[in-house]
C-alpha cells in the first residue's frame, strides 16, 4: 500500500515538469512568433501615420504612385499619366524605394 502511494506521488512530479515545459514553449512561442508580428504592425502603423504629400508608395494591390493629398483616413495617390486614385491608409504597403530594392535583395 505504501509503495502505491509513493508511486502516485512520484507521478505527480512528472506533471510539474510537463507544466514547466509547456510554459517554456509558450514563452518561446511569444518571443519568436507573437512579439515580432506586433512590432511589425506597430512599425507599419507609424510609417503610414508619418506619410506626407510627395512620398512615393506602393499599395497592397501593387499600385505604385506618389501621394498627392492626405486626408484623415485616406490618401489621394497620383499614378502614371496624372491619374489620381483615393486609397484607404491601410492599403499602403511600403515605401516605393523599398519595393524597388526588394527584387534585388531577393536575387542575392
């Protein structure tokens, strides 16, 4: 009977080790997956807020243009031949100079 109690008590220690292991996995998951994504979203939001008239941009649809006018939630973007299209600020993907350098970086 005492042997059974000792065996059950010993099995409880394994549960604590498993909890510690799951905790460590959660911490690693946070630092390698969640935290970088949150930082990227914060940087994107800051970039969009700092855009001004004359900046060259690329939208998420791949349209290249220059900001012609800035409103509260939208940009008026001038594309080729002077055409102007209004985009929501969330549609801005990245700065045009970064987009032009991206294929060169990928080829290396």
